[in-house]
C-alpha cells in the first residue's frame, strides 16, 4: 500500500530559473526544515542518475536517505526515487512538474510514501496524513526560497 501527497504554487520567476534551482538538490536545505544536510554524491551536472545523500529529521528521529534522479526534462520535469532501504517509510517516486504561467511558473510537487515491513505499514498512514497536512506550507517554502534567490 502507498499514498500520494503534493501541492501547487505559482512562483514569480521564469520557468528556467525555477528548474535550475530545483535541479540542484543541495538547495533542498533552503526550503525544507527536515533537511539537516544534503550533498550530491555523483560527479557532473544534475541529470538522470544523479544521487543525493541527505540526513533528515523525521519527527523525533534523524534518518539518512539517498535519492536518485530518474527523469530530468529541462525545464518541465524532475523525478526521483529513494534508494535507501533503512527507513520504515520510503519514497518510491516523487517529482516536480513545471509549466509557464505568464511571467512566472506553476510548480506542482508530489511524493508517494510507501511503508515497508510491519512498522512501515503502521507508520505510513500517520506519515501520509502529516505530509498531506503540511503540503501547502511546504510548496510555499519552495516558492519563497526561489523568489529570494
């Protein structure tokens, strides 16, 4: 079983600028309070196959995660999947969709959460409920970070 959450915002920046900001996964710490640290672990520019390793605060726990970019279609689409297998709840798919909106950009983000094992099956609906509740605030924090950059 898995569940999806996401939200949409219009950002007062051109699509190319929004894509460039989001394509650099190290910018995640600029808009996600959960991210303690994040670093690209592969060489070269961001694209399909790029991996980012992060440490995130998930409730009372700190967890290490690795995400790989699985789609990178400039300037409209970025997708990722979680490689790490240590967390009871993982992200098998997430992404950003961008489209021009006048002089700005419409950004839609989503993540799919999936529980693993017995603990994951128990925690998944709790994590999903919390993520859905915070999705609008999260996309607003992305918008604010991009507009301040």
